[in-house]
C-alpha cells in the first residue's frame, strides 16, 4: 500500500473526456498532469480485460513520466451482443474515435440480432477498471460497474463516448442527458474511484 498520500499524479489517458471526468473526481489540491504534458503517446492495449488494459496504461505512463499514474480502462458491455463492444468500446469508433459512428454500429449490430430490439429492454452495463502504479511497482486496482439499458435513440450532448445511448437502471434519461454532477454521483468511474479515494 502507498505509504504517503498522493499529491502529484499523472492521469494516464489521452482521451479529453476521460481526463476531465477523472480530474473532476480527484481532490482539488492535487497536482494533475496528463500524458500530453510530457508528449507521451498511448501504448497498444492488448490486454484481454479492462483490468489488464488499465494496468498496461498505468505502467507505461508511470515509467515514461517517472510519476505515480492513475489509468482507467472502461467500456460498454451489451448482453445480447455477447458483451460487445466491451474492451473494444473505443475501437468501435474507428481510428478517429468517432463515437457517433460507434453508437450507430451498436444499433446496426442490435438490428442484426433482433429487428424489434427497440421495443425491448436491452441490458447493458458500463465497467471501469482503475489502476494506480508507481515507480516502486506497487499496483492498486479497483473496478466499478453500473447496470442499465440501451436507449433506442441517441439522446443528449453531455458526457462522452456511449453516454447518449445508456440509460442507468432507475433513471428515465441517458447519461448524455444528465448534468455532470448527476452522472458523477452514480457512474462506473465514481464507483471505482470511491474504493481508492482514501489514497488521496
């Protein structure tokens, strides 16, 4: 376990939306850096799980920057698509990470499975694996999940990624329609972060 509270941290992501969300969860007095500050490109993510990919990023960015790094790997799992897009969530958006394209791909895949899927409750969940890695090779992991359903249409302009097509259980609106302050209180990233909060 890390002996001292973390006061300087590299948030290991080159995704602006993710960087903003993770930074918003962290204490305000923390010095936060991103790989862009060090001109570090992201490593290939060849793990088989969110946890593995999260560790790959945390290790890589920590070694390159010589800082403690917090990395996230997260994505959307849809039951009727056998868990896809899963760890390939970002890749469904193509090289440019176009999530409109990714969301439309979700709709196309669901159409192939069942033309009437829009009339049904399509179970899905967001998963987030967080990893903290430091130069002493200490590793701390946590995983958060939130269950929900796929919206039949893209709704809302807030958040990022698949937020406009995900309706959490118990809510009538998508993450894309929620204010950030609403989403942060319930989402997968918040649940994962809550478990490691005491380190900051």
